C-alpha cells in the first residue's frame, strides 16, 4: 500500500523567514496531495492541495510543488508568522480508494 | 458549508466497557466516511473506510470486532470501541466526503478524546 514519508519532524524558523516541508510517496497511482495544519487538540485543517496534473499551486503565502517523476511534493510557507506555528501533515490519495495516507507530521515553530 | 460534527468531544470510560462515537455530516450527504486514530504527538492513522449501507473496510492491523463501524445513513457513521482497554486511549477523528464529482476533499470532525481507566 501507499507510504508517505515527511521531513523534517521539527522545524524552527525566525518570523519572516520561509519554511519548507518535504514529503515523498511510494505509489505512483496516487494523484491527490493535500496539506493539513493541526493545532493542539484540534481537527486538521486543509490549507492547500494539489492534483497530479499540476506541478505547482500557490495561495498567498503558501505554495505546494509536485514532482511526479521523483514522487515527492513540498510545502512552502513564505513570510512566516507566529500564528503559523502548528503541526503540518502531508497526505496522499488515489482514485481507487479516496482514502488519505498521512505523513508523520512536522512541528513548525515560528520564533517572534 | 461542509461541516462535520462528532459526539462526544471527550469521554472517560472504565476498562472493559464499550464506547460509541458519532460522526455526522451536517450540511451534505456523505457517501463515504473515514475513521482515524491519533496518539499523542503522532500522525493520523486510518482505521477504516465506512460506506453508507455496506460493511466498513478496515486497514491492516485494525480489529474489526473491536472497532465496530456502522454507516446507517448518508449523514451518520458510528464507531464503537468494544471492551475498551487503556491502550485504546487516543484521539479519534472522523472525516466525511461528499464524493460529488469525484471530489477528493475530506472534511474532518473535531475529534473525540477517549480515555480508558
């Protein structure tokens, strides 16, 4: 089955700097890649997603890139703010099941 | 739109008892619902996929006789943890998908924190 690996596990950046989180997936049939932000004790919140027919997608300070050949995708957050501090999860899904397989998570800390 | 609720938000039960958690899609019909378990400082692990009117599909390693899933309507799925033990203490989260136009997006419930004493 699908396996998603995520790096780094923790990331500390200065406010205003950029943060990059990377994920790789194993099943080439996966074609949907969402990113979630989860605050302590809360539900995951979708922040951006990308489908396999697109290489890059941007929404204000957040962007996601996808390299299908290498089977990896990345989350880029620019001009980080303290409120960006949370745990971020990548995930992968495919047409045949729609189920999400999550990465292990990245704890992002933005220092004021 | 696309609101998913869970009840209860937290529950404490004694070892050996059963606990039922409800997941409801409030403003859309959910053909498919998913149940996840999340241990502290860990990722969301998919437990099972629940389809309305049919048996749930469990992930490898998840005991279907221990985690009973019922998806009786297009807006309600329930997870019953039977004969709960302290190791079942976790954060249980459901998600629902309208599957409209083959949309992948899943909407998550707020989660239920289960503590087994």
